[in-house]
């Protein structure tokens, strides 16, 4: 079965865990490492002949348009990760609309390819921000991959359906919601989707989870990681203990784990895996 491989293109100093230490206004002051890390990922994917979906920040695309062109020209899908990595629940609906509209235009101007997908900063589509899906529909997005059906202190809708499904709100159309992957253990959803979970959990457990999804539940896995997660030499940032733990744990193991998954499973971009379900949203506008 073809599983979805997704990369959230952001730099190490942009993560939400350090947002209280590194303000958006100061991003330009930090050493950027996103280009070299993303090109390393592109080389790896080319080696395994795998295509993926890259959720790109608009701020990065503005500064590194050639990188975005190279991702797209290599056959990968470009999707939106918003402009400046701002949590949805820290935005008003009008601010969110402006953010996604601005980023969509930036990415489409660079690639000349429609941007159909969106992923929120730190999976911040939660019950209180479900209104964001309405706006995504109105702005022409075909799918969202922002809901993590788990319990977490900063995100998650633990009782959301675990697999992709069409969501429609207020008669404004539908959008395909593609949740991050979980398996059920002892009656609870356990994350296996990637990111910090990929770094923290044994790779055999992640592999078992993907096989369980593919064979027992007949569902593709949705896996994600960030370019900074393969970078052991990134500058260290000061943050709380839990933030530092979440960010730096097992960075030295990420690349080898990704290679192992690429060896053992088939992966592709979201647009290919769910092509039959990505119909154009019907908007009331």
C-alpha cells in the first residue's frame, strides 16, 4: 500500500516550542539551515525514487524561491503550511484567511501549480478552531491535514475519526480532512505519524504501526517530519525543559529511521494517494 510522506518545511528557530524565545520579527537574525537540510531530503527521496508532499511556510518561500521551484520541478507536491508558523488559535478568522490566501499566492506564483493542501502550525485545528476548515473551503483548498486524533497538551481532537473523511460546515462545501496516523492500543489512539514520535519511539514500533494500518485496517499511513529533525549541528536555543526535550531528543537517529522506513514501505504524495477523493470544494461564495 502507498503511504503518504509529508515534510513540513520550516527552520529550527521557527518551531512553536520556542516561540516565546524567538519572535517572528527576529527570524532574520538567526542562521538559516532550511535550504541545506531540505536539499539533503530531496537527495534522499531521489535515491529511493519517492515523491512526497512538502508543506511550505510562505516566509521561507519568499526568501528561497529556487528551493521551492526545485522541490516542485522534482515532481513533489507543494502545499501550504501558512505564512509565519502562527497557531490558528492565536488568530482571528480574518487573520487566518489573510494568512492562507497570502501563502497560497506566494507558492502558486513560484511554482505555477495550484496549491490544494494545507497543514496548520502544530496541528492547531482543534475543536475551538474548527471554523478554519470553513475558510479553507472558501479559499479553494481541497484537503487539510491538521487534525491529530490524540490527547495532547497543545493540540489534538482525541475523538475525531482516525482516517481521511470529507468534512463540510455550514453548507459551504466539503474538504477532505486527512488526520495524522494513529493506532489503537488499549482503547486509546497512539500516535505513530512521525515528528517527535518518530524520534522518540523505537522504529520497530513505528513499522509495526504502519503495517497494522495497511494490513489490518486497509488504510495508508500519514507520516511527517521536518528538515531540522535531520540536523544535529543546528544552533541550540534556550527553552523550557519540556520544549528542549521535544525538540532535541534523538535528532541523531532521525535520518537513519527515515531511510529504514523508505526501505520497508512504499510512499507517495497526498495528491496521488487521495486523487479520487480530492474533488474541488463547492463554495457558497
